[in-house]
C-alpha cells in the first residue's frame, strides 16, 4: 500500500478506537471482534420476521 494510504488507515483506526474506548485496541483482530459484536448488539431484532395478522371477513 502507498504510505499515504497506510497513514489514512492508521488514522481511521485510531479515531474508531477513541470513539468506543479510551485505550486503543492492541490488535486488528481485537478491533474487528469488538466492532462486530457491537454491530450484532445494535442490529439484534432488526431482521426478525413478524407474522401478519389475518383480517376477519
């Protein structure tokens, strides 16, 4: 990757880290696990099918 792109990725990672916790993540994998767990928590129930009630005639 070009150095400017590496720097941009690192800056973005730092911003994400600070948005969610006071200390940075020690690994990329740790960051991803944390973010995916947070995503699952926030989206739980959004994709649940609801049964439609039948109309009485």
